[in-house]
C-alpha cells in the first residue's frame, strides 16, 4: 500500500504487483472478449460466495472487473480466477469513510465504472433486547449506506448506459432478524427510489434477492440457527446460479430493464 493511501484502505492490484491481477492456469482460461467487452465493473463483497461468482461471470463475459472486499487474501484468489484484467481493492465499506476512499482510489487509478454490483453484507441474528444499536448501525451502513454513497459518487460514470445491481435477500421481518431485515428493507426502498430517479438518465437498476445459497456465510447462518446438522449445500442455490441470473439481466437489450428478481431453492430441505 502506498504511503498516500487512506487509513483502512489497501488500494493496489495484487500484492507485489503494480499491474493487473497475475494470471494462473485457472485465470488464463477467462476470455478477454465477450458481450460485456468495453464495460468496467466494480463488484463489492467479491472475495467469496455470490460476489466472487458474479465477478467471475462478468469477467468471462469480457468486462474489466475491480473486486472489492475487506480482506486481501481470498480477494486475491478470486481476482486471479477472473483473469489478467482483474484488479483488487480492499476497504471496509461499513466504515464512514470506506465508500469515499474506495471511489477516490478508483479515480486515482483512472478507472471508470459503468457497472456497479453491490454484494457486500453480513448476516446478523439477535433479539431486539440483546442486539446493540451499534450492530443495527453496521447493518445499515454496509447494506444500505455503502451502495447509496457508491452510486452517488459513481453517477457521472453510470449515466448514459450504466447498470446498478443490488444483491438483497428474501429475508422476512421475523423475530431475531430485526436489524438484518431492516437493512434489507432499506436496500429495497433505495433500489426503487434510485430507479425512479435515474431511469430517464440511461441507468438500469436491478435488485436480485436470492434465497438460501450455498456460501460460507450461509453455513454460518445454519450454525447460528443451531441447525448445522441440516446444512446440505447441494440442495441450496449455488453462487453460480445467482451470477447467471445477474448476467442474463445485464445482457438484455438496453431497451429492456429487469427491475426485480427473487429466486429460491426449488426444493425446501431446510
């Protein structure tokens, strides 16, 4: 990290490199041309799970992808799978300055982003009585405030042919899920109001709400529910399923806009 980088932000390609993500036998198979050639994407929460799968799908379709997450280790591995044009950016989007620092670093690098995918998030379970207000603040910051500010700062790039994809949840307002459900309700509202504001400016806004998906986070959900013995990842949605839906919506002609998609496992085994 250069001395000029803001505190809490690691803004570089792969460690030890001044260029794009290094290639490996796995990454060299990624195509450098496709239906998204010429598009530049920022994918948050891209170190694992749905975010990593979406980043890979976009790269395979020809997009230049910047993968963003908090921890560099898994993020580097995810970027390497995306091929030589992928870059990484590490930042804590739940921090007050995280979104601003991230966009400032993109500008410093000369990156233009016309495709934003927000997949960053954390699962939180806890009763109203026992969950501190600070935990609610973090949920709202990561799930709603971060994409709000990222879109706000990237709007000059997004206008006239850009896309915003917000990864939400099928969560319902149930006991023990107050903070988590509230954050996703806020995200849904933001998606609707953003669409109303920028639809006439050539920006499409898509919210995708996946049900239970076989990710490390979902395994933790089962553990918090005390049902880890019932965790059957093969029966759940796969991250690649969600990525395929996102890609198919993005590849629709510009005259068409998919606004909302909700998908769930076909067989409820949980």
